[in-house]
C-alpha cells in the first residue's frame, strides 16, 4: 500500500506515477506541489543574487559576455580568438574585409557536424555559408550560375 510520507494520504489517485518504474512517488500530488512552491520561493532569492552578481561582473569586465560565449559555444578563449584573428590579418577569411571596415567583430565559423573551427568570417559571409547549408556542391552550382 502506498502512503504519502508527508500527510499520510493513501488514495492512489492522489499520487503521480513514475513512468520509468510504473510506481507512485513517495509523496501525494498536493504535498509535491507544496514542496515545489516552497523550493521556488527559497531559490528565488538565490537566483536574484546570482543575477545581481553577473550584472556586477559585466560592468567590471566588458569582455565577460564575449569570453563566456566563446568558451561555452566553441571552447575558445579570448587569446585563441585573437590568435585566429592575427593569423587572418584581422580580416574575414572569405571576403578579406577587416573589422575596422566592417565596423563589427568577426564571427567564429565552424563545421556543424564535427564542431571543428574553420576560421573567422564577417556577418555576410557567415550568413551566406549558412544559407548554402555548408554544402560545397550547392556552392559550386552557384558559382557556375554566376559565370
């Protein structure tokens, strides 16, 4: 017989059922919801503090977001990005326009299958490759069409 650990309810229709084991949880639905609400309220202040600390870090370090994004998305540090940039003479790997002429940063281009980084591209070249779905055959057909 199933009994709620918190309130002692024994009506099986008041329990959530674990799909993986087809067994009821050890607390009834009402007690689970009360616990969820309490956890949400307890975690709310923790989340607010975390957001405030992130905002402070962003103000103190202007590269914080960029560094976090590069590390999370591509596993690159700012130094690795700068090395790639210098290797390409601070220009887009396809069209050759510099960051100064573009007025924006260059984007990391990577193979979506392997995750390997190919280089840095301007926004237009990056979007162009994306529109052609990184497919060399389609790009060859487009070149033939232009000629």
